C-alpha cells in the first residue's frame, strides 16, 4: 500500500508541475496588462516588465472617456444578452428534436450541423457581409445578434444534442403516455433537466460574443462594441501602451468575473455533455 501511495504522489506531482507552468502562461498576460495599466507612459518605456512602484489609476479614467466605454459597454451588453438568449432557446429546442424525436434524415441534419463547425469564419466573410447589407441589418444591434446566433449556433446545437441524448427515454415516453405534447415534454421535462448544459452553454456563448471583434467590426461600423472600441486607444504611429492596457483590463473585467464565478459549471457541463454524448 505504501509503495502504491508513493507512486500515486509521484504521478500527481508529475502532472501538477506542467499544469502549474501552463497556468502561469495563462496568468502572466493578465498580470502584464494590469501591471502596465498602473504605470505612466514614461515608467513603461523605462521598465516595461518590472513591478509598478507608484500605481497610477489615471489611465483607467482616460481610457473610459476616450474610448466611449459607457456607450460601447451598453452595445456589448445588449448584443451579448440578446444573442445568448436566442442561442439558448433555439439550441435547446433543436437539441431536443435531434436527440429525442425520430424524423426522416435526422442523422443527416446532425452531420450537416457538425460540418458547419469545420467552416472557418474567414472563408464566408464576403458573402456574410453582402447578406448583411442586402437585408438592411448593417449598423444595427439586431443584425449583430442574428450574426452571433448564426455563427455560434452549430456548436450550441451539438452540445445540447449530446446532453439530451444521455437522458433516459423512459422519461419522455412516460410524459407522452400521460398525454403531454412534444412542446410540453420539452418545456416541463427536458428543459429543467438540461439546466447544467444550458448554464455552461450560456457562459461559453457569453465569452464568445463579448470577446468578438471581427464580426462586430463588420456589422456595427458606427455604433461599436466594447472590444472594438479599444482600438480607439491605439495611435496612428505610436501607442500609449499603459492606456491601451487599462482599456483592455476594463473591457475584460466583467467577463473574467463571470468566468471565475461559474468556472465549475463550465467544466461540469462540458464533461456531462461529453460523457452523455
């Protein structure tokens, strides 16, 4: 027993060391941005990697005003909340249909959805932009919400289908025997049981929508989102890096807080979907 425990501890240490180094590579950019955001431009030029000695919060105030953060923040909140709501609603209903219902070419539809995951966004930017112009959705929040829904829907449907496929069919059959219609089965049975996956999917889609720059830059060219607004802090020839770092910290703070609060749900939901798929 002692030999086995020693081997287990050695194995844990062997796995912990590379994981710790990997964590450092993820945490260092956050430290670098926050540390330099508290410096002035002169302090950054003299020692860009050193610890700040005299913290200065003026960069945050300047970044908030110059990048029109209050206005762009609302654009990000509205488009992100709207897109996440639509994604959760549509993907939950589609996942229920693909996992529980039996209709012709069901597997083919699911394969086509999986195939959409393999298409890079850059490949379809030109027809996407032409469609946005033709439908009159350019420079509208509705257009950005629809765009986010279209781009992130395949993964959302895949995750919900994988989760719903692991729920015993006895539950849905019992509801059908009791006289429930398919919509009632989804609303009263599948939707409550799918809360772990829905919570995970909501957090992931919030991260995607909030951090997006490319799609938002194409659709909202006048009324920008927060991440796109950060580009206003860059100069044409030179850039005040501490000011830019302050803007990045302000823009990333809400989403980092959300992730830290719900990180356990993200891991649990992904693991549940993978096992049940």
